C-alpha cells in the first residue's frame, strides 16, 4: 500500500509540475518518466506499473489531443506508443536495478551471517584446541608422575632429616668435652646450617611443584618476552629424573646470542617437553651408552629477519621417509599407548607463534626436530642479549 501511495503521489506531483511548465514540450514526458522511475525504485515493480498506467492516462488526458478526453486521435497514436515504450523501458531498467540491489543486500546479509558463523566456529576451534592442548599436557604429566614424585620426595626427605637433626641438637644433653656453655650452645652453628639446608630443599620442592602446576593448570594464552634458556632449563628439570631412570644423557648446546622471543611460556615448555619425551622413547631399545639427547639453540637469520632455531636431537630408531608426512597427523602414532596428538598440537602451537616445526633424519642414527621462532623486536638502545626477560 505504501508503494501504491508513492506511485499516486509521484504521478500527481509530475502532473502538477507539468501543468505549470506546459510551455516546455518535453517537460511532461520527462516528468512522468521520472515519476515512474522513482516509484519503481521505492515501491517495486507493481507500484511502478501503477505509476506507468496513471502517467499514460494523465499524459493522454492533459497533453495529447483531443485535450481533456481519453478519446484517441489517430495522428497521436505514435506519440502515445513511444511514451508507452519509454515508460516500459524505464520501468524494466529500474525494476532490474532494484532487484540487483535487493540481491546484493541479501548477499551482503548472508555474507555477514557466514562471517559471524565463521568467527564463532574459529572461536570454538581455538577453544577446542586449547582444551586438547591442556589434555595433552596432562597426559605428558601423567607419564612423568614417577619422576615428579621423586623430584618432590627427595628434598622433602632431606627437610625431614634436617628437622630431626635440629631437634636432636636442641636436646638439653650435657655438653661434650671441648664444647663450651651449658645445654650444648655450641650446636647453634650446626642448627643454623641444618635450617639453611631445610630452606634450600623446601625452595627446590616448591620450584618442582610450581613447574608442575604451571603445566597442569588451564590458562589463557599469554605471550611475553621469554629467555629460551630459562624455558629449556625448566623442561630439563621436569625431565631430569625420567632421563636418569631411562639412562638417557641430556646435553645442551646453546649459543650465547640465542635471542629472546615473544611467546607463551607454558605452551613452549609443552612443545619442548613433548619432543624430549619422544626422543627418549625413540632410544628405549638402543644401548645405554648411545642414549644421548641434545637440546640446541642458536640465532638464525632468515629472509632478512632474526630468529631462534632450536633443535631436539636423539640417537634413536629414527623414522622412515614415508612416515615424515604423517608425523603431524592427528591420532597417528608409532607408540603402543600413544594418543597421536602430541606432535599435531606442538605444530599448531609453534605456528600460532609465527614459527615452524619440522623433522629431519640424522646422517647417523636417530632424528632431529627443529623449531624456528621469530626473535622478539629489540627495544631502542638494547642489544639482542641485553633485553629484560620475563
């Protein structure tokens, strides 16, 4: 109804103006065509048809002889036919443009809906990846349960022993020959030394628990300035007892100019710990004297930018060339009890840090996994090795 009202008012306005400008011969035709175009654009095809019919009738009644009559004069028929064709052409063009605009708007709405759906899907995917990464960390921590228990139990045992020693030293027994003062006051130095050892062992146990909690808890990704040497040292501390149990020697080969990176400490620890555990698994069946795992790191320049190149190199059974393409597939594993998610998650973490993770067979036995990470931008006046690290 609104479209029809627009058509009626547009033709009425065109007629009014045309009557006022009757001395201009082309004015009525142009005005009526404008009214048809405007109506079709605003109200659609049906409203445009109504405007075209009203315009034709008005044009015939007021501007074609005989005036003020709908009777036809044969000499004016061509003029009416031309007007009708022009009105139909304008109506068709305007309606087509209107349909195109509506389709474009519909496409834009659908595109926006698809973008919103894609954003939601990406958010859900990121959430699922974070949950999967957390579960993978927990699985790795489960494999290290015995090692972690030993790492915590050892300093706690020392704490208990030193505490018992302090209690014994505080026992009011007669002083031994050569000791000065009543009640064994000279034992204070021994007590002070024992209490210092208690403090050191308690801090050691607390550090182990802190590392475990850091890896086990579910936290959002937080990128900060990291010293990769600290990250590697934390991983070695977590894997220390496990490597001793398996008779694996872990060595480091870290250059002094190893750059800092911007990254999530927990996630990078997870990647390195997974590679270290895989390397130790690969060396289970070889002679103990050959079980050497190397964690290396150096500065690397690529494409004009600086980066850090880490490597985890084992001397194990290696992998076949046809296996290289499948190593990072989800649920693909060569371990009897493996999930097949460790390397897939590790690659996604490294790629989220704008880096690369790839394997390479060694010239001799075993394989090496390389990690390339972009170096953190240097602050003005600072060198790559003097940046304050978190």
